[in-house]
C-alpha cells in the first residue's frame, strides 16, 4: 500500500486499486479498467493546469464519477472537492466508488464530496481550478452549470473541460451518426440506442445527453462580462493518436473507425486537424477563465 508520506502518482494509485480488486472484487475489474484509463487521461488533460497552481490549491472536479482521479489529486496535496450526483446512466459508479474511497481513506487523503447536480452548486469564490472530463454533455442546463462553476472560482480561476461537440454529426457514446437533432437521431436509429450493448444503461445515458456545442458555449460566454472562453483546437488530433495507443479507449469505437483513424495517424494527417475551427471539430476542449473585473 502507498503511504501518505510517498504521494501517489496516478500509475501507483491505479496499480494499488487494481491489486485490491483482483483479490477482493474480480467482477469489477473490467469496469475499473475503463475508468482507470479515463482517470489516467484526465490527469494528463489537466497536467499543464496543475503546474500553474501552488501546493494545496483548491480544486473542484465536476462529475467525479468513480472518484479515482479526485482521490489521487488529494494524495498529491491539493484540497479537492468532488461533485458527483450520479444521475441517469451512471448508477454503476456506486460500488466502485465506495471501494475507491475505502482504499483512499486507508492512505488518509480523501476529497470533500458534494452529492448534488452541478446546477445546484452554491459555493462562491472557493476554488482555484475546476475541471471535468466528458461531463458537460450530461448536465441538464449547460448555461446554469457554467454560471455556477464560474461563481465558485476565485478571480483568475479556470474551469477546464472536455466533452463532445454535437455540431459535429457523430455521437461518441453510441458510435452513431447524428441527424440534425437528438429527437430525429433517436427516431431513425432507435435500435442502436435502446438496445446498445456498449454500456450498462443505454437509455439512461441517452436521456442524459444535452447536445452541447461550441456555438452554444460562445453564446453563454457573451452573456458574462467577467468570463473569458478559449478553445484548444489541438485536442482532436491528440484524441486520434490516443485511439492508436489506448486499447480500452479504442475498443469503444467501431472497427471501421479504428482502421480509418490508424490510417490518418500513420499518414500524419492528424497534425493538420488543429487548423480546423473549433466549431466544426468533434471534441470540445474549453478553458473558461474568471476575470477579476467589477460588474456594475
């Protein structure tokens, strides 16, 4: 077991959980590997942000899910708050989350938990940094969540998140094309949605999707004088590379898509997608900074 004196890296922490599950809960190993890969990706996604923070900085993870990453960040010495309501499509987090928290508590570092939707966050000026990984497409009210998280940040605080961009005609959870709207897509592709074998609760997952897009976020930002919004256009190319290096992540894509992506990466064509406007890319990588200004 990792000691508190020897702060865990993400790999050390994942190996600790992996060993425990293999001995005590082998039935959860497959689902753990999925969330372990996401936690490892999440840690790399926010690495540059963390390097700008001081030791002990306050961090909010929006949609902490299994709690793997929140617990690891607490072990690194950050003051972590994990917000997780576990809504439709995600009840399977519960058992794994309890095990993760139990193991983290043995080390002595566990985050503060807020078991409520992001729309109900009432903290004000409390966090230096907030982040979420593939969560914003599941919130009920995107504008309100942006508003609540922005209010929870200190001046100059940043909310960094990634999620799908539904202006691009592809739904990544179900690996299906989209047809102009959620309703029309469900009408024509019902059997691929309602009877999907790719997730424990396909109907719950589908109901949770809000069809977030870059133009929607830009419109929200224009309504806030104290927010600055930036989109990283390099994220899509990095995701294409991840499909070729992360077997679990790749397995969630169709065979034809994996083959196409491998061809694109081998030809180095992925390096050119960063020149595409963020509005038309399939993945959103957005940073929202709270400006230190007085609003009259």
